[in-house]
């Protein structure tokens, strides 16, 4: 990648989310995601980029729904907890206060809020897969109106 492209692309802001999903057979996981963008007003939809190396892409084929937990700028505990990633059989939510979404996915009680939706399509985009997620439900956290979402900016657009 060109150095100028990497410098400017890395400074392009994005939010931080914890994506929660299931394999459809009782296993669940959560992963840190920063490439989430609103894609439609009606129906409400977002795009979510997931690195092709992640098993989450296979799980989304088997069970095409996810929840996006919006992280606040002071909630570093989520970055530390989910930033390392989890093996498919690990309990990704151990020690965290959680609840269930209407679609039976995990929501983080301390997140600013969550959005739940169904994957309506996916496209390969270099080293990531972009999932189009049509939103079906949401929940507001107690700090949604008072805390700012975590805005993520990288030094370089050439890597995480």
C-alpha cells in the first residue's frame, strides 16, 4: 500500500463495537470490530467488515444474524477483553454482565446500546468479508445519551 494512502486511510475515524454471534449450534462468541458503517435508512442497515481469517464468517453463513454492541470512549475493559480474540469453544462473555436480544444473541449490559440484525448479503473485499446487516431490533444502554461513543483512529491504514 502506498504510504500516503496508508497515512490518510488510518486517520479515517470509525466506531468500536463488539459483534456477538452464534454458530447456530449453541456456541457463541464476541469480537472487536471497528469497520461498521450505516448503509441504509429504509430498511435500516449497516455494513460490517470481518477479517477473512476469522471463523465468525463461517458462523455467519450457518446462522446469519449478529448483534453490534456500541462501546463508549471510557469502556477500555471491552477492548482488553475482546481484543485478543477467542477460540471457537471459549466462553467469550465470562465475567461480563449480559442479557439476550429478541433474536437470542448476547448483548453486553454495560455497552452504550446494541443493534441486532440479519445478514442479507456478503461480499469479499480483499482480506475482509463485508456483511450487509439489516437491523431488526435495538436496545439502549443507560449511558447512551451521556457518554460519547469510542471513535477509533489508527496511525496507518495498512494494518490494525
